């Protein structure tokens, strides 16, 4: 609570001195600025900290989506939050002119396979991954995926020792351009592509 007050100092959330139209526009611009500055999806509660008490974050975002039409970037809902991302049509131009090498996942094939197994079978423990791959999954590999915030810990398994399970994160969804896990390819599509995780 004290942190929220410190962060809000100097920020007039209500903007009562502005007309309703200008207030709404300022709230939209604040949301856009927060999304622009964040490398990961921003949750509704976090966005609510920069707008007035009664402001509807979802409606502000809807208006911002319309406002950004025709621009090379868009607002995407990813998991429980939103972020700004460049439209796919501009990917080649960005690669040609900008250094985006630090933004690539740069994962080995086996790392991607483990990540896919976690996505499809979550929550899943290291033992569950071992059953899928027929070998122990190293703590280093799990650590690399967690360090990039692609996975997090899920609920503990209800068995002796209560091992941690792993789940994917909103960063995972953003990295693969998905809104939710429902956007994962179905098992039949994976089988056809020779990428089955079972």
C-alpha cells in the first residue's frame, strides 16, 4: 500500500480540472505510454493505477485500439494483460533496419520442445517432463526458461515431496504472439507437422 502511494505521488489520477473528453483522452495516452514502456504485458490492475477511480480500463483500451488504427503497431491482449506490439507486416522492415537480436528467443530445439511440453501439459513437474522425453530435464534448462520469464512455478503436486510444477507465463504468450493458451496449435496439427509432444 505504501508503495502504491509513493508511486502515485504527483500523479493526478482524477483530472477533475479537465473536461470529460480531455480527461478520457489523457487516460488513453497514459495507458498507451505505460504499454509503450513495458516489455511485458501489463495487467488491468496496473493500468488502473494511472486513470481515475471510476474509469473503465477495458473501454479506454477499446478506444485506444481504434485510435491506433492505421499505425504500424497495435495493442494485443496477451493472457491477463495488454502490450503494444508491431504488426507482423512490418517485421521485415524492422529486421532490415534495427538491431533486434537481443529480443530473439535464441532457444535450442530441445529447449523449445520442453517449452511446448510445458505449454500443452501444464501444470507439469520435472517428473512429468521426464515421462514425456524419456530423460531427466536439467535444472539449468528449466532455469533458462524461467530466467526469460517464459515459465513460472505452478501449484505443487499433491504427492510425497510436493514437487513444484511449471506453467507458461504471459511473456510466453507474447513471445509466440498468442492471446491465450487456446491459441496453441491443436494436437492433430502438431502431429501433421511432426512436432508432437506426446
